[in-house]
C-alpha cells in the first residue's frame, strides 16, 4: 500500500474533504510520526503497533559479489512491532 492508496481510502471514507485536504492531512500525520520517532525514539499507536529506534551493533559481513569480509559499523535503525490487537480477535483463534 502506498501513500496515495492511503489518501484514496481516506477520501472514500470522508468524501466531504477535497483530495488536496486529504493529502495535506495524511502528509501531516506521517510528518508528525517521523518527527516523534527522531526526537523521542518511540511512537506507540494503540491497537496498531510500536515504532522504535534501536541500536544495531557492528559486525563483520560479506560483500555479496566478491565474498570479501567487510566491517558493518554500528548504527541506529527504526523497527516496527505489531500490537497484539492489530489483527483483531480472529488472529488468535477467538
């Protein structure tokens, strides 16, 4: 699903707004999420999941073409974990 797909779904659900207004709203929501992850490190979205910044440690890896060992430096990465409730009650067989 792309950003355009999300905008289209919101437009269909709330047809009283123009497409430009929907685009602005969706972009604002994504910008707020990005800003919160960068500054706070964690964003929790109830019944959806958690975006969190984690530290990846350095390691030795292999260059895919040559097979030569290369050093992968430590870095920060964003991970997403689904909420247990993200899939609804059908996910756990209830």
